[in-house]
C-alpha cells in the first residue's frame, strides 16, 4: 500500500510521530501564524484558543489528503459544538486558483487557509503531506501525524482531548462530596 501512496504524494521516510496523545507536561506550544482564508480574512491560531484544533497541512494533488478530508469534514460537523475545529493549511503552489474550486467541489465545511514555506518551517519543516497536528485547548501540540493514519486514531485523540477539558469540572463535585 505504501508503494501506491508514494506515487500519490504520501508515505515518507520520516518516522510516524505521535501515534498517541502526549502527556500534557510533554507538550510544546503550537507556533503562531497569521494567514489568509479563502475570503481574504486573517486567520490566526490564537483565534482558536480554548478549542481542540486539528491543524492539517494538505494539497489538492495529494492522494492521502483526499482520503482524510471527508473524515475531517465529519469531525468538524460532529464536534464543532463541543469546542473543536479543523483548520486546513493548503500548500498548493498554484494558490487559491486551484484550492477554491477544490474546497467548493468537495464541500469542505471547515476553514481553509493558504500556507507557505514560512509556516511549514515553524512547524518543524513540513516535508510530507498530509501532516497533521492535534492541538489541545491550551494551544499545545498533543499529537503529530505524518502521512495517512487511521480515522479511528484521529477520532480517539479528539475525543480524549475534548474530554480532558471537562475532567476538572466533572470531578469537582466528586471532590466536594469526598470532603464532606
């Protein structure tokens, strides 16, 4: 399968990073950026503070990206009201000329912004597409995926991180009861 994905722009000699959510103490802050969306509006990672974000570097020509995009649209729909957002960073050299028609045709329901080498570099030199970062509510990188990974991996990480935000408040009544 990797041989067929290689021809589609996926699979890389780079090791898969972060197959699971890192412990909170081991997470590093996600680099900040200010890029433009398809409407020319400024999009900053800081706009998503307090949300779990799936930040996906992709391109219209990338075969594995085409597999993931419907999953990400589904996650956006399923979890958007729970403090979650997908943010796609398109890395197409042709820019919006090819990206806008693609996102319209494929009914991408999440925000897409145009990337560049600078933003790829601050994220560690994104060299393979797709590359995705799962960012926790505190703006820290909880997981990194290079290449195509399973939908189930993404789903379980999102659910875990969305639940982590509720852990303290959910356990507070238990702590009060225990202290009585």
